[in-house]
């Protein structure tokens, strides 16, 4: 039977690639995104029965509204993919209030908000997939806020897996490496920030130019495999690292 899959941050990047992949596979996709026009554009491309909803995962009221709309149309969902995140390098000396709050609310509180509201719809066989990052292990300079949030998410995921087992809900963390597609040709950061980020990483032996970059479409194969695992198997954490070719 076709699955109903909710994807946060579905307006571009990995979220959009996952939405396209699962729609092509015959699943029903519900696309959540902070910018409604982006997720609406993807949903329009995919056609019926796929649905786009505005949702700022860092705002609990926005999440409640989105999942109330989902519940009104679907008696249950099979999968929640917590993909939305903000990714920005800075030093402790320069980080501003908004950057701290936005990172914490999107990368840590966001998946919690969404999983809490999705819980009644997931009971009895659902699956939560939380997207983490290879930066947790790499400890890249200037990326401590992002990596710290993802490390927190990994711990939360592990503890949810035990807590939600009685509800029949599996929880998987996917640690993803660097990804890109044809629409992403460079960084959106200011050029001076990008240069300093590269320089600081080089100082600790991380040469960004030598690291592999995978295509979003390739990464979707791993998510497909996770969802296709038999019910008596559980994947706690999956680490995906791009190969340099």
C-alpha cells in the first residue's frame, strides 16, 4: 500500500528531491516549508494527491496548524522526515542573537515540535526519520552551532526510539554528508564568511575542496531503503558520506 509521507523543508534541496522521489514511487507526499510559494511550486509539479502547507518548524503554533490540516485530510501518516534546518558558520565572538535562536528553534526544537504533533498519526507502525550531519563527527570550525544542534538531535532520536517502541514507531537518524544538485551552484553565505570558513577548516586538516559531494537524488536511494526495511528490523543510525570521484 502507498505510504503517506510528511517532509519538512520540502521546498528545495534534499527535501524537494525526497518529495519528487517518493511521489514517483507512488507514495503520497505532504510538503511542509516556511516559504509557502516554494512548497506549492513543488506540489504543483508533482500534481494530485500531493499537498503543500506553510510550516515554520521553529514556531510551535505554525506546526500545530499544519498538522491539524494534515489530520483533517489523513487519518494517519506513515513517515515523518524531519529535514528542515539552517546551516550557517560563525564564531562565538560574532554570533548574533537571531542566529542563536533561529538555529536552536529550527534544528533542535523543530523536529521535536513536528514529532509531537505527528505522534497521534504515526502510532501503530509509523516511522520518524531525523536528518543529521557528518559535521557532528568532523567538528568543523565555525559550524559548532549547527553540529551541536545535530548532535542533540541524534541523542533525542536514540531516546525516542526506546520511548516510542511501545507505540510501534521506529526512529532513524540519517547522518548526511555534503550534497548538491544542478540548482545549487555555490554558497549563499557572504564571500568573506565562506573564505574564512574554508581557511579555518584547512587549519585543522579539513580541505573542503577535496571532500566529496553527492547528488541529492543519490541520497534519496538511502531513504527509500530505510523505509523498505521489514517491520522486524530497525535502523538506528545511517551514515552517508559522499565519495570523491
